[in-house]
C-alpha cells in the first residue's frame, strides 16, 4: 500500500467503497474507511454516484462525519443536506467551524440559510450572524473567531496552562494574540516563543509588538498575499477600532488562491466565473455564460471580413495571398495572448505595477521584434517553398514581423488601459486583442501586398 501513490490509493478506496455499497455490505464499507484520512474519505464520497453518497456518509461516526463534511464540495454538501433528517442537519451545521459554516451558507438559498440559522444554538447563531454581516470576499467574511487571545499582564506559565485547556476548542494554537482590557491588539508571540520564555515573565514582556494584521474589510486576495508574503500560519483580523475579532488561517488562504486563480483562468478564456464548479453546472447555464463574449467576438470579427472584402481586387489577382491569412492572424493572436497573459498575471500578483506600464510595453515590443524576426525569416522560406514566388514570400514575412510587434504591444498595453478604466483586464483584454490583431493584421498584410506586388 505504501508503494502506491496517494491518487492511486484514493481511486482504489473509491472503487472498493462503491462495490461494497452496491453489494449492501455496509459493515465492510465502514471498515474500509476506518484507516483512511478524512480528506480522502471526502474525495471518495464525491466520486460516488449521487444515490450512494448519503449512504456512504451515514456510515461515518458523528465526529468523523462533521470533519468529512467540511472537506466536501459545496454542491455535494447541499445534496447531503437535502437527504438528511432535520436533526442530522442541525448537528452537522452546529458543529462546523464558523468559517466553514459561512462558506456553506454562501452557497445555499437564502430561505435554507434562514432555517438553518434558527436551528443553531444562541452562541453559534450570534457568531454566524456576525460573520455574515461582513461583505463577501473580505477578511471579515472568511475569518474564524476560534483563536487564542490573552491579556498582556498574564504570565507565560499561566498562559501555557490556559492553552492546554482551550487547545481543543481553537482552530490553531501556533500563535497567541495579546490584547489590552479593551481587546485592542497589542502584540503577538508564537507557541515556540512562549515555551522558550521564562515562566514568570508576563506576556507583555515576551510578545512582539510589531504585529502584521488585516482589517475586516480587507479583500480576501490581499489577505492571501499577505500570509504568503510573510509565511504565516494565520493572520489576525481587527475591526475599525483595532479590536481583535478573528484570524484567517493558511488553509483558508489556499482555498482563496485556488479560487482566485480559477477565476482568472476562466476570465482569460472569456468565461464568466461565479465560484461554482464548472463541470457540475447546468449545461444551459454554461452555454448562456459562454455565449456573451462569443457574440462580441463574432460581431467584432466582422470587421476582418469587411477589410478582406474591401481588398478583393488584389486577392483575385494574387490568389496565393489568401492561403496565408489564417497563418498570420493565428500567429498574431498567439503572440498577443502570450503578452497579455504575463502582464495580467503580473498585475494580479503585484509583480507588475501600473506605473511600470511604459517600461513593460517597451520590453514586450522588443520581444515582439525578436519573435517577428525569427518567425518572419522562417515563414519567408516556407512561403517561397510553397508558392515559388519570392515577392509573395517577402510580403508574408514582413507582414508577420509587423503583426508580431503589433500583437506584443497591444497584448501588453490593453491590460494596463483596462485596469486604469476600472475594468477587469482579464475579461476585457482577450476579445479586444483578438479584434485588433485580426483587423490590423489583415490590413497590414493586404496593403503591403499592394506595395510589394504593385
């Protein structure tokens, strides 16, 4: 078993679990899941047919079921909630971590959320209502109030004694946050620092006063970048009056980074992303989301057809020119996509600043010259080999060189332009780059043909 990869083990568990459930061997299925990690159990349940997911979940012990439920995809969570009895749902939702409960509530209809809130205990209902009160995609919405916080006049020995009694009730104990009597964040120390400090000293003398924190209204992507930059396990969250209200842990940050990256990739492809699983979304919804930009591209690319129609005379005389149009606009689109991708990614990760626009565009223009020179030289030889006409080959080569430079400049420049206009560079750049390269590329090509071929 140890020689198998983790993925192979997951597949093996899922296959055996499905077979045992189909045979109604519930004792065997239960025994199969005993040594399996909680996250792997969740993935195995997600891979089962929908009809057997609830059966597999009910084989778990109460404590294990709550842990597994937090790892499940939101769509699977919703399906299970619909299958459970009211008491089962209440126990699961009640015992979830506050931040995981909020993530579930964000995916559920408002009426279902209201009903589940009523079923929570007063303490959990108050905590959940507090987190739901913050704006979506902010630190306040994704934080957890389960953290260790002590007053600064407490001794290190007293703090360690309290940590032992509170550890099981907190999401993480690696950082201890120090506050004054008004809950203002005044310092921080790690569990390692606390263990190594003198027992009789106070937390106020042991703690680090230079604390990195975020506010409740800080965007979740900025929270993720801050944790990533400082290599934190968690980061404190304070309100407008600098009072400690929660922490964001690194496991939530990994989810945020995956979500933000997925949205960026979908957006680059002209797809509308709303945080749901694309492959589990209704096909009509998928088509409706994808068709918008396809219509935009369809309409704007009609400009390319207009340019070609306007130049029919030269195409009729030199039919060989027509064969190279797809090659030119395809290469130009690829070069533009490469430039826009690196710039958009740089803007998202803050490796590129808006005030560096001119230097970045200049750099990409030089890259376009180099790419155009290399590709243009090759295509001149290839075009001459295919057509046997040096003037046609020269026209194609020079056109490709010009299109590469144009695509590099537009691909790197348009994201900065749309960012300045408060528009999403990823969503807006793709269709405009395609249109600019197609229309101007064909225009350059056919006008150069007139000049060179007479």
